[in-house]
C-alpha cells in the first residue's frame, strides 16, 4: 500500500470530511486524523519517498511518518525534534487514526 503526502489545502467550496477539526492545524495533519497539534506548526518537515515535503508539528509529523513508507525527517530539522518524531513514530501503527488512536 502506497500513500503520498496529499495535504493540499481543501478548497473552500468542498465539504469538510470532519467539520471543525481541520481548522488551525499544521499542514502535516491528515484530514482524517482528528487529533490536535502539539507545539509549533512548523517544528519539523517530513519528506516522502518522492521528495515532497510537508511541515508540521512534532505530533502530526510522527503520525504521518509512521504510515509513509520511505519517508524521513528533513535533514535540516533540529536533531532533538527529529529524534522525538522518530521515537514517537516507532510506537505508532500506520495511520493510527484509522483505528482510533
Ligand atoms: Zn500538527
């Protein structure tokens, strides 16, 4: 199963999948993931296997990293943030929100 980073902003005319949850979250937050951000929305950047980048908070970067095969933390991300993301992602199932986590 291959998924890509597809976090393009939702057009204003499109109905939101989960109204009210997509507001004010970082770009790394998956549309289906109802969890809130932790910390700055640009704390880290994730690069998928195709080279596409998305910036986000530590929490959501870890959550998308867990489900993106071949993705990594951008090398410019501070080591402390990168370690936090990798260690969190290691504890998460892919697409954790699909099973209610
Ligand atoms: Zn976030």
